[in-house]
C-alpha cells in the first residue's frame, strides 16, 4: 500500500522552499525513547543540538521554556 502527496508549508510545497523550511519547523516526539532517563531540559538541549542551533541560542530558548513550565 503506497501513499502519495505533497507536504505544504504556508501553502507552498516544501520542494519549492528548498532547505529553508527546515529552519522553521521541527519534530518533537511525544514519547522519547532514544536515550532513557533524560530530563526535559536535557532532551530539549539534545534535540536543539541535533537541529544545528547555536549553543547560546539553545541556552536562551531552553531557559525560556523551562521557566514557562514552572
């Protein structure tokens, strides 16, 4: 069984956007099973690092998110 279609971002095909759309979206799994026993903070840092975000930006963003959860 195959599937066919196109992924759109703001009404444009991601194929038309090239790699620029990757900077605007991300994937955050609901159940983290890659590395057991990670804290929320560590997991956010890990995912941000994998996405190629700069360390100083990661620190700012993670601190903002963690403070919002308190």
